[in-house]
């Protein structure tokens, strides 16, 4: 079997990565959106809503949306930016030893909003082997003037039951809680973070790995270049207002996003790199 095969998911041109050990990942060219990850010998680890549009009409609900150049509504452009709703190109793929990889690109030469008229190149590299998945997001300033941006990998993890999920590794981290307005600020005082409903927290200055556990599933989450982490679930009431979430689907996922939310100033010719690594452990 080829390391990378082309297929269509819904109406979206996509590629599927096959590592020699059986690990698989599927990426839509619309948004360079990772919509499936199955570790070697394991089951699906990413949530994707059964009601998500798979026709390019709107961003995909689930998987790993790429957030760029702004997070949420913290800017003048479209919510969460344009990268997740743009058509990317596959520019390289194959095997490096036992690791399967694919690289995708989006540049300022593509059709993009006029509200962000900067020269840039985004490359997104996915590497796959065994129980590990790595996502590399690189931002390159190809123009003659400085620009600022925010970026995140908005990962939806598939879980058995929201109330059984625990997240370790945030003890002592400062956070802002956005389920209220204005946001409330605090510091994580317990070793384990749990979620029983609506949660919308931004954790700052992440110092080490996090571990997400739910039932028999345990994932270690590592991030480099991404200084922040966002933990989100809409809860039952807000989920009813989300048109592309099915009834009760909010109980089957938790979003834990690797993020750099403060404006990063990128001078001409320079690059920024953020890496998010997911690893299943026994």
C-alpha cells in the first residue's frame, strides 16, 4: 500500500497517510484539516461530528482545525481566521524510515481575505508512526513588512464520556475563564482538571506535558512553540445552538488546543514554528 493515498471524504479531496506499522491519518485539503487519526493497532482518537459539513461550505466541526491568523474574535478578521476555510496544497509526502509524513501549503498567492494583505507562507507537516502523531505548523513572513498573528491547533479528542475525562499537567498554570463576561482569572490549584459541562479556559505559560485520560484511553500531549492551551466544551445548553453538532455529541469530545494567543510579531524573512505531539500510552 502506498504511504499516501488520495480519496474523497464527503465532497472534500483528501489524503490518507499509512505508516508501515498500520497507523493512519486522514487530512482534508480543505483547511489542511486532520479529520482522523488511528494509532497502530488502535481505534479512532479524534472526534468529528456526524452533522459536520463536508462540502467546503463551512469549517469542519471536529478533528484538528488550524487557527490562523487570529484566535476566536480577538481581531478584525473572520472568527478563528481563514486558514481552516482555505484550500491547501499537498507539496510533499512519503516515508522517512518508518515514519509516514505529508506536507501541506497555503500562501498569500492563494485566494484570501483582503482584510489580511500580508505576504506569507504556511506549511503544515504531519508525521505518523506507531502510537505517535506530530503536527508542525510553520509561519514564514515572505514580505517586506512585519506582521503579527495568533495560531492554534484546535484538537477535538474523542472520549467515551465527558464527565470521566481528566487532564493532568496544568497545576499552577494561570488561566482566564471565559464562560463569564468579563473573564475571571485564576490559577489551577488541583492536579487534575475535570469537566462536567460548559468549559472555556485559556491556560498560559504551559511548562510541560499534559496527560488526557478517559476510561482506557490515555494520551500525552506535548507542545513546543505553542505557549498556551485552550480547554473547551460547549456544554449541553450551548451545544443546542451549534448547528453542526448532533444531540448529545458534546459528551463525546473535549477540545484541548495547543495555542499561541498573544500576537506574535514576525519580521520579514523570519519563521515561527509550533509543534504539537500526541502519543497514546498504556
